[in-house]
């Protein structure tokens, strides 16, 4: 029996929108996953580490003063094989 984990904050969808070079973890353009501060959803550890601050802002209702509300982009720290993710807040109903 699989126990469902509690969800905190809003749902965040991460979509791979660009890859420069070759992602050694295997991420592909168009890949989508639900991520949270409690669930990496299989995201590469380096990329998850880079996105965590932005993820936590979006998941718990925060806002940046630039860009579209509820959306932010983050990039992998590997500048030779960079993966860009678009994080989108999907408010709980």
C-alpha cells in the first residue's frame, strides 16, 4: 500500500523548456513534473538545489516583482550542459 504524502502550499509544475548541450541526468525538452519543497520528482540534484529557493517562493504564495505572476525560470549550474526549467504555480482549488 502506497501512502499519499501530505501536500503543503500550491502545486508547482516544472517544465524543461531548453537544453544547451547534453543533460547527463537525462532530462528532455518538454518533460513535465510536479515538484515541491518535499518532493524532487526525480529532478537532478544539482538542478533541484538551484531551483529550491525559487520553488519555495512560488509554492508558498510568494511573488517576484518581475515577469509573469506565478511563473519563474531557473537554470542548471552546469553552464556547458545547461537545462532551463519553467516553474508554474497552480493554485490549490
